[in-house]
């Protein structure tokens, strides 16, 4: 019997050796035919704590390790980028002020 292999995004990495992975999917409504977004949440065993928040990972079915944990991490497909919005805005503000100062210097004779 082959094991299911899925890809999803890590949404929580707060616990040791456990990750919460969301797998998005589209389901067609039987009555109206409209496609609706759904998600499957899997708890994944990550032995070496390789993955982190925002990473796209590949997981495979395994034996039950706890009440909810039934998947194992195969590999990290792509590393996620978690942005610190406060730091990003502060850096952009500094950059904007610097470009405004340069523009003022260029206008003077």
C-alpha cells in the first residue's frame, strides 16, 4: 500500500518536533457549482526541527505518533520568508527620507 504524499505550508512551529501544516484545496459546491477554498490541517513530525514558519514542505503519511500527529516531514521544498512589517516600514521610511534629501540637493544651483 502506497502512502499519501502532500505539499503544504507550515503555519505553526511553536512545539518541539511538531509542525502544523495547512494544505489548501478547491472544492466544487454541489448545488451552485462555485469553487470554494477549503484547507486540510495536518500535524507533522519534524525530527530535526528543519522547517520553520512559512516554509513549503512535503509530508507523507505515517503511523500515529500522538492523538493528532499522523504525518512525517519528507523535505522542505522552499524556505518561507516571514516579514517583520514594522522593520520593513521603518527601513522604507528611512529610504524615502534619504531620496527626498537627495532630490533637494539636486534642485539647488
